[in-house]
């Protein structure tokens, strides 16, 4: 989840398009891969595909949580009679 949050801060434009989210996921996975590669050079550590898989699962869980949060926020604003801000 920390990797996802880091990548989300890189692309802080909250738009409805899917392309920025794909970019955030790719940045997160790339960061996780870089960390795994660096671990090869640290004594006592090793590159493990399992860790990269867990990074991917965490990224997908965080993406799902954000989708639910944004959906709930939009629902709550509509229920309150306020229009949600439109994205450009």
C-alpha cells in the first residue's frame, strides 16, 4: 500500500479516466521491482518474485479501496444535495 500511495502522490490529478490509474499501478510495480533488484546486492537479502506478487496484491487492494472511497464520496455528496466536483 505504501508503494501505491507513493505513486499516487506522483500523479495527484484525480480524474475519472483510467489512464492515470494505470500509470500509478505501473509506477508502483516498477518501484517494487527496483527494490527487489537492489536487494540482490544487500547481504542476507534476495530477489523474490513472491514479494513482487505481494506488492501487486497490495496495489490492487489499495486501488479497490480508493474506488470504493470515491464512489461513496460521490454518493454522499449527491445525498446531501451537493454536486460532486467535475474532473477535467
